C-alpha cells in the first residue's frame, strides 16, 4: 500500500505534554531532543486526564481536569500554559426527561481538535460515555450528535458499573483530515463507530473484532477498543489496540483484520496504547501488557518493551534497548504513548510509576527523562517553532 511520505521541516524544539493523576507537566527539548526542561506542575493535586495543544494555532492548550472543588471541567490556556482559565460551560449531559434516569459527567477523558478548516472547534469524550463539541476554542461545550441520549447507544454503553475499572470511556475521537464531516470514535465498552454526515448518524464498525469468550460479538456492548489511530499518511488505514488483540482496517473495507497474532505468543497482543508513524502507514508501535489469568496489566514478566511493525503487522520487532531488563512492572495507559513528527520520529511513553521515557530514533534506544512524577495518564508531543 502506497504511503505519502514527506520529510518534515526542521523544528526548533519538541514539546511533550504530560497529564497525571496529580497535575500536568510540560517538557521542552533542545533542538536535538537530548536535553529537556520541565515546566510544572500545573494544577498540582488535580486529576488531569488529557492535555492537548491546538495544532491550528500552536499556542492554545486544553486540559481535561477533575478537581476536588470544581468537579469535572476544562481549563484553557492561550499562551502555552503561562496562564489558565476555566471553561465557562464544561461538558455536561442534557437534563433527563420525565421518568428517565439522568447521567452526570464524572470526568472528561479525551480531547481532539477538529478539522483544520474549523478553527476553534474541539471534540471531547467523557466518562460515562458522551460526545461533546466546542465551537469557541473550549470555552463552552454542548452535546454533539444524538448518541448521548439515543436508546440504542445508551444500551451499548452499558452501566457505569460495567467494564473499565475507573469508569467507561468515550475515546479515540478521530477527524478525517480530508473531510470534517467524517469522524470516528470508540467506547470502552461499546465498540468503534463512524459518521460520514457530520454526526447526524453513526454506524458501528465491529466486523472482524473479537470479544471476551462467552459474549456475543454481534452486540456492541461487549466490544472493548482500547485505542484507535488513523494513519496521517494514509487516512484510509486505521490501527486498533483492543482488549482482544491488535487490528488493522483498510477502507473501504469495514472488516478489521487481527494482526497481533504475529506477536510472540509468550507476550501476546493485549495492551492499551497504539502509535502510528506520521509518514509511513506500514509502521506502528504498541506496548503489550500481561493479559493472562487475573489481567495484572503490567509488562509481561516485568520486562517492558515496545513492539514495532514496519510492514503493516506481518511481523513485529521487540525494541527494549535502554529499558530495564527486569523487575519493571509498569502499566502504560491508552493515552500515555505518542510520537512526534520529526525525522527520525521521536517516541514517548509515560508509566503508572511516574517515569517519562523517550526515544529519538523510532524506538531503537530509550532514555528516561523524568522520574517520580505522579501516575501518568496521557502523553502528547508536538513541535514548536
């Protein structure tokens, strides 16, 4: 499959945004990504689930926060974190109709800037599952589409007691770079869904995906996608790290193909994050977890490693140079691994033990650039002029 590859323009430095259980940090690199300067903490003591820079202006940051006194909210900075202001109207479900049980947002989990042609538009996914949109740069938010209150989608979403230990999630909100009306999202649980008409209707994309033994794969409720990524160099290809394996989807097909079976059997293909190369649709990285027996969600055998494919999932290569050789029982969450757009690509991941790791050469060698942070929930990277 052909991919569009263009060498990126030189960047002055890389910004890595780290969201944690007790605040947020910004890490600024030198031009070579060899030394790093920490800026933080921001929001010390508050839960930050996601921290994202708007690529359309290069200066607006949104932080999805859950605070002790404000509850679930969004903070916004228009000067790269020097000052912050709370959203005037954070994501909130519509009031319940007579006789119906209402829902309350526990926290905003995922933030996605909209299409390049829609400045100031953002999407947000919440726990419990809800989809929201802002048209003023994150100041005010409103429910998007009809799915939040659609009877079928509410059934697929399950109850707040189901699934993910810290609550069900709406995540992996993806905007097709070719078409602002073409979006994807994923729900844990509830499956992967697509709209071609700007949110008027959504269609499940479940073909080929497996579910936990004993459950019906035809029912969206039982599907648990952990992370879905679209290839920037070929928007017709998506990769997915699922509770039940690693998959690839090549449009116009609507059937996922499990490519994780090629992973070493002693490691398996269960994990949370998925990262794709910005210029090569055949290259992707995962961080496998131990998914056996009681599902400990730690590095298999306490020996962490990234696994890379450079041929669309036909083969996988272990990349662990510089990582601990044993007794490293990490978990890397679904938002806690990312890539920059440099050449070679830089990879970044954060652990539940508060370590931030970086590779300047696409995973060939790793170095720890921060320790003793709070539990890391999300990591994002971008280039700043």
